[in-house]
């Protein structure tokens, strides 16, 4: 009989947040699939446990096959990331997808998640939200992703590393304006936890003078409700043209400019080309 794949959440910072069921699942598992075995080893030491471990990070397709074969042979596996709920913005999602496709039983063992924890204390609208995780590293892809979010009215959640925070705040400000509300949640549940609700402009100014430290969750307000206006096609194309001057590609600019108008992306795109030629 095949074993079970347990998707085990771990504390996002404070080990005192360890739920009893998480510890019990680690204790009962035959082996652990970890994002980083060095990080998980510290967790097991805290629990007083010793377990065989394999790493799935960056090699989910190759390592995942070995993990799934062991489960199919009857072993129970506890899969965990470095912190929080695994398989969200994490290569473990490939293993879960393949496990379900092969009929392997997948059981969640939940605990804290950084994005939901940050949202709860952000002071932003929590009724509707969208999780973007880490933005693309490629500059063109990053601008295109932000262009897709220009008309997003739901609260938007990003993850960011300290060495990329300044660049990301600059990009967010260029796309959404310096007055857009944002909450920066740093080092959640840890000793230097900080929750700061501010604006993009103020955040840029603050981190121009202060070094970003720790892992960040950025909770940004959605776009304000647009006042109904009857734009002409030329005015919508002018809006798209301005976006191209900010670095957005013509297609992405036309798509963003079409939001909230009676015009299609292709109509605005054609008119944009006319403006560029003139």
C-alpha cells in the first residue's frame, strides 16, 4: 500500500508557534523532503528528532520522482519549506501536482502563512486580495507583470528579499504612483518584527536612507475605484503612449489602458501605433 505525502507548514519565524500536529507529523514520517535540509535540521534539533532527509529545492522534477517512488513503495513523507506553508511560490508544488496525478494521498498539516499573516495586520482591505509572490527578475517581464496589475482593485501581496527591495519599491512607485498605500511587513514573528503602513513615495524615501534588512511581505492597496468618464479612443491611446514612456511594452500598455474603457486592447494598440508614428 502506498504511503502518504504530508504537506507540513513550519513556523515563519518564531519556533514557539509550532503547532503540536506539525511536530507529531514530523515524528511519524519515514522521511522528510525539505526545501533546505540545513534549515530543517535546525527545526528537527529543536524538536529533538532525527529523520532521513532529501532536498527538493531547484530540482523538483528530478528529486520529486524519487520522493514519489518512495511514497508509492509505502513510506510516509513530510514535505516542508524553510518557513510557512510549503508549495506556495515554491517548487514543492510540482511534487504535489504529480502526487495527485498518480493517486497518492496528499494531506495538509497547516500553520502560519506569511502572506495571510501580513494581510491580517496590514490595515489594508482584506475582503478581496490577490497574491503575486515574487515579481519576475527579468526587467521586461517585471514591467509587463506590473502593467497587468494597473487596474487591479483588490489588495495585492508581494514577497521581496532585502537586497531587491529598493528596486521593487521604485518600480511599484513608477507603475502605481507615490501616493498608493502600502504596508511593509518585515521579519514577521521574529525579534525585529516591523509592520509599517505608509505610501510608496514615503517607503522609497525611507529606504534611500536606511538599509533594508530581513524578509519582506508587501501588502499594497488596490487601485481606487475610477470615476466614470467617457474617454475617446485617442485619449485612451495617449494613456497607453505615456505608459510606453515609462518602459512598458506597446502590447502591455494597450492592455492596461483598455481597462475601464469601452475600447478593446487591439483598438487602442492600433491607435497607439498611429501616435508613435506621428
